[in-house]
C-alpha cells in the first residue's frame, strides 16, 4: 500500500466549537451569468455552468476566459426559474476520451442528458457537432427538475431527477418506480445497447424487478438540486429541497445506497409526515441525517443548495465538514460530526448572495456561486493567522510505515506547547495516545497497530491542531 503525507480532512473532535472556526468567503471570479454548477476536469481549471446554456472556464488564478467552452443556448429553454442548462460531469477518463456530460431542459421543456466531446486540437473548446444524446424524459411541469450529474468512484454516471413539479407531487411520481422522476439514476455510459445509448449496471438494485425502471438507484426524492460524493470514502450526500416546511440532507455509504433506498417523499417531508395515503411502514424509508425548518432555525429559509464534505488541504479546521446553503436566507451552513453523541451538529453563518451551487476543485478546495451576482467565491477559514503556522513545519516519516513512525516538529517549534498526540482508526475510534515530548523528534512504536489507514492528530495549547493520514502496512 502506497501513500503520501497528506493532510486528511476528517472531523475527529467531539466538541465542534472548540477551535472557534469561522467561515469566510474570498472572491475568486466574477462576470458570470447565473452560474448553477461548478466542476473540474482533473486539472487546475474550474468549469462553470451558466443557466442560459453556456459553460465558462475559470483559470487557476481566477481569470475568466472570454470564449465559452460550450454554447448550447439554442438547445436550452430560457424561461422558468428552474429550467436551463443545469448539470455537468466530466468522464473519469476525460483526459483520454474528451467526454463530458450535461443535463439540460430542452426547448420542449423536457430533460436531456447528453455527451459532448472536447476539441482535441484545443483543450479550451468543444466539437460543436459532437452531441450524443444518452437519455431524455418528459417533465410535466416547469419546476423540480433536479439536474445534477456526478460520477461515482465506480465509474458510473449518477443523475438527480426532481419529482416533475407542481406542488405536493400530485401524480405521486416520486414513489412510482416506473417513473424516472423523483429519483437518483445510475447509468453505465460506456456501454451502448440495441435499444439505449447507455447500459444498466448489473448491480443496480432493481434490475430484476419488472415493476421498476432498472436505471433507478434511489427514489422518494422531491427535488435533489445538488448531490455529491465524498472523495475520501464514497459516501453520497443528497440535499433535497423541501415543500413548505423542511429542507433535508441525506448521507449514505456506498453499501447502504446499493440497496435501493426510498427517501420518503411525498409520504414524508424530512422526518415529518406529509401525505401518508397509500404509504408503507415507516421503517422502510431512509430519513435525513440533518436538515432545517423554514421558520424554526433562525432566518426564514426556503431552498437548500447541497455541497461537499471538505477534503482539501488549505484549511485544517474544516476537516470533514459538510457545507450547504439556503437560497432565501442567504446563509451558508456546515455540519460537523459529533463522535460522542453520534450525530451531526449544524451551524449557519450569514452572508449576502443567492447560493446556487458549490464546487470542488482538483485539490478538494471548495467554492460557491452567487446566482444573482454572477460571482464565484472560495470558502476560506477566517480564523487563520500567523500563529496558526506553529505546526506548519511538522513532518511524519516513513509513511507508509510498518514498525516505527517519526514525528519531526521543526527547528522553530516550541514543543513545550504540545498537549495531545493521538492516533485514530478510520472510523474515528482512538487507538493510541502518545505522551508529549520536549524533543524536536518523537519516535512512535506502531507494531501493535493492524494494517490499514489511520488518522494522526497533534494538538497544542493554543487550540491549533494538525491532522495527518497515516498508513500502516
């Protein structure tokens, strides 16, 4: 097993506010028109989807390229607040095949999932004649289109689909497993069959059920506007926009998701009953790990925009936080896992912006888009200062290791300030506590630890902590 010394972004603390973290936004790019999705293509650029039908490129320094990467404005309907070009995902082998996928509402008002191919003579352009339609389905109303796209670590394309719109899912499409609406779909887009321009993964949960569309991965969703995969462990996070009272955040592991989960709409809105006519036993539904009420959680809220768990390296305080936002209150929130009570704690911070999408760059740093302002902000830690670099010289070696691990605190570090050094397993259980030292280098015996991935956490008196990935082989 091979690894590099990488800062892991996992929330191991059981008291979320110990370190007085505070989120800040740093302007990264501007002059965009209704940005609704932010993705990367495996390099240091960001690709921003504009609702009217264009995709723009932002360079690593935040400059916006003047020529669109893709312009399909003529294919995209431009009426209705929730319609347009909505989703983008780059093929895992994009660097080789040049494929990327979009989700848009066409001029007939229906959903289209298409593949385009980049221009191999120009990495900042697309072959305009390369559209290959993967899937389309009707939208009965103008709202609740879902529209997000993402590839899982399994290489399959996942698609979020709203319940078709209106209010209260009048035709009960979300619970209807013969409808593609109100679902998460999972497709093998590297396969073409005799009847479809995609294949059905053999382990999709309903492939043997003649009363269910085989494309369905999960159902019982109202309007999953944004979802994401945790790049560390593959967990799927789905933020589902509520009806009139509750916004919900769902999180499931790959093993849980593979069983074909029912998230409950319209029987339930979050944890509360909505319309249980014809519904089955409550135990069969998967309920959210968190969420919030429109009128009971501070500012008046209305519509959740889901984001990502932070897995970057620039902001250690953000380790493992899941970020989200509300369009109406203009707040950005985050969830932190409380290991002691085994629950997610929720915090909101007030900003000014219609937060329409979060994005993750190739290094795991996070961004958020303001729909009305046409701007992209980078999420940063407002509490960082020169004092936060006291542990910046720390190095651990060898990593991976087998029997012995060395921690070098650097020549300028005051080891008298060290308070705690812990090792946790990947589930967050503390497996080893190490006494602090006044030496520049500390040697740790790791022979009692089994092979696997661990978390090394170093604390100091001034509430600074560094967290590292440790591999035992």
